[in-house]
C-alpha cells in the first residue's frame, strides 16, 4: 500500500522449478534445464524449487534421488524451500481425477498393452501422436453394464475422453518464449492415460496439478516436452488452473546433432565429477548456449 492507501500492483516474481524423475543419474540435459530454471528465478529475485517426480514406483530409485541432490550440490545450484516429492502428493492427483470424472471426462481402460497393439494392428491405419500410435478408444465404447462388471476385479487405467474434453475447453493457447503464442492441439495425443494401472497418476496430471499448486510462473524444460504442453494446457483449462509461461530450451546434442539419453552413462554429471570436470566452467558453457556435448564434456 502507498501512503494514500492505493494498492501497488506488481508483477509476481518468477517461481520456477527443476523437476527430475529419479530413474537414472542426471546428465548434461538436466544440468541445462536446472541452470536455466535457476537463473530465470534468480534474475527476478524469485524462487527456484526442486520437485522430485517419483510417481512411477517401478522405475524410480531412492539412490537416484540422492544422486540428484549430490549433482545439484556439485553444480552449485541451490534451491529454495523444502524439496517436494510427488509420491507424497497422490491425494492431490486423486482429487483432480475425481473432478474430471464428475465432469464425465474420464473412463476406465481395461486393455493390456498387447491388446492395444493387436487392436491397432487389426485396424490397419492407426493415427500416430507424439508418443506413438493413438489408443483406438476400445474401452470408451464399453456399455455401462460391461464397465460395471469389469471394474471391481480388473486392473485398469483411467483415460481422458479427449474429444469430449476438447469440445468443452477449446480453443486454448499458451505462450512459449521461443515459439510465441501456440494454439493448443491436445487431440494429437488421443485419449491420454491420466492414472496408470500401477501408478495412481500419470506425468501429465501430476505435473499440471503441481505446477499450479506450487505457484510456478515459468516452466523451464527441454524441447522434448514441448508437445506435452498441449495436454497440460487442456488439463489446466478443465481443472480451472492458471497457465504458466513456458520456456522450452534446445536439447544438448552430440556432434552429429543426436539428443542425449540416459543410456549415455559416460555423460552423467556423476561421471564428469569423477573425471574432475570443473562445474563452474560447465555452467558457464551451458549459460552461453554451447550445447554440443563434446565441448561441454571437457575438463576445464
Ligand atoms: N520429470 C520430467 C523428466 O524428468 C520433467 C517434467 C517437466 O519438466 O515438466 O523428464
């Protein structure tokens, strides 16, 4: 408030996050996301949050959570406040699912992976989305009786009825700092899974709920997750959540321009530390936009 009692309007300071999944050791691509996200918050006097995306019990390991702390400490990137773990927030994702179910936008899917593959093969021309062939909608077509019969004893995922959801929410847009205003096209994913048979929330649902719950103003992540934002924007609209600004950064590549994968073990930050690399020099190269792994992976 000013002396005259007028409320001063201020843009909210940036709140960013680094949100790795502890399914392996961090590599150079993670270091890039972390440093860009960290710097965006600190340039604004804002907050940089660390969120561990450990909803997948089959793939996440406690040792990799420790590895994340170790690697960020080695890089000298400190985070603000408590570390948030998605495994402790399942109730939030269940609440969001219940809302979508009450809106009539969710259905149980009893198909096994091999049934889906067979169904797609039989249909001849299955449309493809960013994650592969689209689910053909088999369980969307089940009768109420059939669903009620299967529900109690058959393992099932929960899928979003994409056509119904888009009809309710479209048209939608979001903003990316390199791509500009983007028209949301979540329909290219088909009926996405929002809760899996073995994990009560999917990446799409958990990340959307948490970005809103944590007041994230700016999502900084790799270009490989650009398409996923179409789905996140739709979920935000359906759940009445705010839309952050997006900063999808280019990926670290090898000399041939191929993106890095977790299997490239020699390129983990752990390996670099063992090889006596200089973390400050590494951060300086990442900040300067030098994203070719051969040059990043030098002893400085
Ligand atoms: N947990 C995701 C990953 O490790 C990143 C999530 C995000 O930044 O939205 O790939």
